[in-house]
C-alpha cells in the first residue's frame, strides 16, 4: 500500500513541469566510478530520510495528491557515460568552461531527456552525465509539487549527505558549516495550505472571482480571453547568457535608488532591492529590443509577471519544500517603458510598488481561497500564454544557494558546483535570473529573436551593466 498525501490547492494551478537543472563539476576519468558511487549512496540516504521525494503526483478527489510507494525508499541515479569514442557528445569539460558553458550545448536529449511538461509526475529524479574531464549532474524536480526554493533545499541536503559520507570515510571532522535551512524529513502540509482550513465555497467564489488582482496573483487569466496567443516562432528564438558583476549590481541599485519617484501614497515604497533594480533594467531593455521606434507593438500595454515567494506572507515554515509560488504583476505602457525620459529607477519603483501590494498576507490568503473555490481547474488559462511579445515573465533564483552547497573533496578544488545551467529550451522566452555566483556576480538568461538579441546586446544600458557570456 502506498501512502497518500493531499497536495495544497495551489499545486492544482502550477504547470506540471518536470524541471531540470544541471550542475557542473570537474571529474577525471579515474574518478568517475568513485563520484558515481558517492552520488548514489548519498542520494539513497537523502530519500531514505525523506520518502516523499520518491512519490508521484496524481489527480485526486479534490486537486492533486502525492502517492509515496511503500517499502524501503530508493531512487536510482541514472548514469550516462558520454566519453566513449564516436558518442554524439563532442566537448570536454575544459572546452565548455572556455566557452562559458553555453546553453545551446546543454542538449536535453543527451543531458535531460525526461525534462518537460507532463513528461513525468515523479517528485524527483537524477542523472549523472559524464563527459571528458567532468560531470554534468542533472537533477529533476516536479513543479506541480515543489518550487525552486524547495528544490534548493533538497539539493542542499543531498550535497551535505555526500560531503558527510566522504568525511566519515576519511575519519575527519567537518570543516564546512551545516546548511542554515534543510528540507524537512517528514512531509507535513502547513495548516494555512490545507483544504479544510481554507474557506472555499460557491459563495466565496462568486465574491472573489470579480477581483482581477487575485487571478493575477495566481498567474491566471482574469480577462477570459477566447482568442489564441499571437503566433511566435520559438524555433527562431535565441537564448543567451549575460553576467553582471557584484560591483555593477551595487552600482545599478544605487543609481536606480538615487531619485525614487515622488508619490503621495502612504504605502509607496521607500527603497528598492537589487532584484527590483535588475528587473527594471531587464523589462525596459527587453521591450526596447522587441519594439524599436519603427515597430509598434500590437498591444500598447506590457505586463511583467515576477515570481513571488509566499512563505513569509502566509506564515509558513521557512523550510517548507512545497509550492508557495505566486505572481506579482505590473502593467505599464510600452511607450513609457522604452522612453528615453524613463529611468531604470522609475521602472524598478513600479515593480516594488506592485510587489509591496501583492505580497500582503490578506491578498495571498484571498488568492488561496479563490483557487480552492474553483471546481474545475482544467479549464483555467494562464495570464501570459505567450512570452515573446509585449509581455514578460521574470523568474529569479538569485538568492538560492546552489553555488554554496558543499559536495566534498571528490567534487573539485572548491568542492562546489562550478556551473549552474538549465537544458536548452526549457524556459524559451522566459527571462531568468540565475543563482548568485561566488564573488557575487549574477547570470541572466534572456530569450529573443535573432535581430532582437542583437539590439539587446548593443543597447547602451545593457552595455553599461551586462556582459555577454555565451549562447
């Protein structure tokens, strides 16, 4: 008999994406067997302590449920040796390093074949891809159960178990600090996310459905559009990686904060974060690349959807690994966004103002009540079905500690991942801020059509702050 855990109402509106991330480590040919054994043993230890990681998400009487198989929890690390002569893989780890670990070479068919929408409903899976001189470790997580923060918690536990295993073999005391947060061993739904604790009814639905801000907070369409999204040839889209240094991040934030727009609103923001400032720069310059003066947008308004963590707003445990991802949407005129008289600080201020309003506990609680009151989640539409025109989706992993996880001495001089990447095409068109690198620099994934990408690369504000890494 399997154990069944009821998922939260929020999981019912999260796309069932089997997301993949790729961690890069140096690995000599004589280390492969050793590294593979360490990864497998520490992964087994991780899932034995946290059996819910071996479960699968499935439809239930209301929403979704997690089914965890009975018996001893186990998860097989799939091994993929791509070092043999004649293999389709052509590059060494050293060559990838010199090229900036290009996203275009992160071929999902070779490195992450299970990634995609509804390709698997498992909570987690892992695959070690060995290439000449290195290991590209692919870790999959089910987005219909776990958000990016949760995936970082679980990966941190796996890394810590791997390090402890090596220390035990060497009989040495740990010289690395324990993670400040780790994924819980027992899966327990916080009271605020349980169906029975959420006031859901037809009466509640009729009351809440008229509030557009709640649909937006759930990333759902509040306009009841019946027309398809504009056609976009994603096959032509170019995805590139840019980097902003720690010093330039500080300069960008200081410049954006220099002249905060004056507002008579009592709740008007009094500060801008680094994420606000970077988001303002990206929204403004990406719209400028998509819509130069000679090209008018089909819709005058642009919406940016910024991912928002709801743990604090809902009073949840900070180490809860499940989905607590909401959206903060801001809508501004394209002409205003791209105008020379508009500053990055102006745009960042609008992002912060929206976030301040959207992260309020009452707004998040009401959004949960709305989603729990919807009888049929299958008919819902996403607010932004197309990511390549006037609207933009911005996700940020900037504070997730993937570069800080210590895997042990067998994993290179730093004992940490040297690269964090996603498979080619996984989030085509989404703008994604990657985890902060050692030294404080941050990489950003940008997807545009070829001529738009050239315009973006040569934008004066992009040139001032961002440097091209690879594509």
